C-alpha cells in the first residue's frame, strides 16, 4: 500500500511538470526563500498532492516548487514535515520516496539548528558531516520493501563525502566561512534543557534540531546521495543566558539569507556528476 501511495503522489506531480528533476531540496525553517529563485516554476500545494501531509509550522509555506536553478532541474520543498507534528516517520519521509520515484539522485537537506559547539555563532552555516539519531525511532522500522532499498542500509557515509568536499570548496570560492559538524536529531517540540545540551556535546554533537535525520536515513536507503546544511539560528540552552524562541530562529535565518542563497546556488552551479 505504501509503494502504491508513493506512485500515486509521484504520478500526480509528474503530470504537472515538464522537466525531470535530478536534485531535490528540502528547505527548513526560514530557508524556503531559496525556492523563490527557481525559474519557470511549477508550484503545487502539499494539500493537493495525494497522501502528502500538510506542514503546520510557521516559516514553512507548505508547497513544492519545481523548475530550474543554476542550470539544474530541481524539485524543492518549501517546508517539511516533523515527527513532533504528530506524523508517523513514514509520513515525515514520504516526500523523499516520491522524489526518488521522480528521478532525484542528489538531495540537499537544510535546517535551522541550535549551536552546541561553543565556537559557533548564530548566523553561521554548518556543513553536516554526520548525524546522531536521538529521536528514539527510525523511518526504516517495519517490513522492508526490497524495491525501495536494502533491509540493512549502510549509514557510514550518510552525508556524501564528495559533496561535503564540494561544499567546502564552494565556500572557499565565495570567501564564505562555514562550519563543519555533527547534527543531532531530537524529537522536539520543546527545546532542550541545558543539561541535555551538555550531554549532547559529550556525545559529539555540534548542532541540534528537530528534523533532517529521518529524511537522510530514507534517502540513503533509497540510494540518493545527500548534502546537509544547517543554519545556526541560536546557541542552544545553557550557552547564552537567554530563552529560546522560534521567532529568533526565523529572524536569524532572515539575516543570513544572502549567504545561504549564494552558497546553495554556487553548490548547484558547480555540482559534480
């Protein structure tokens, strides 16, 4: 039934577009502005797509934008789905399965994250080198469909090393300082306590958020190579003496808009085969 739903959603989208996207973009809180740069766009609201969930979070428009960006045929999600919204893991990752069926080979995942690494600053961009799944769940639990991917997928290179190097080289060309680090995926929706942040730092985390990890696991399962970028929207609990709010997240991502747009566009323009 799940595969049938994926096929039905993909067929619906395919009938409305005149390109074959090879790059998928998942745009996190406050970062959906990138989709506004897409040329000759076809826009499809999530609620119109069979079996698609709906995004309920501020800063997530809730639509697909399909077209051309820096010479690449792309399909972008302006807003994603989160486990904390009450969706099952298979719903959170459903769009990744649909992208695979539409021909996507490379996935850029972006998010707004709290900085755990004390050398980071709000407004930094971080290239994700690895992640820690701290959600207590996995989108791959349950019967495995061998047509979608292997029962036991390798996650030793969840974030494609060649793409990570490409990102570092692209940042250097732009004279843009970017961080590198490990992203920790928590369920949310509450922000972490100061004690939890100390624990995550001990475990090796550099940034923490409430998304991305399930999508990356499914992309790897499906054979899609992944590049991840976090916008450090605030420092996590206990580092600065101030409360955490979603408004701060949106405000910071707006401030780094030009750096983010320039970085991702350069990544696309020079993307290796």
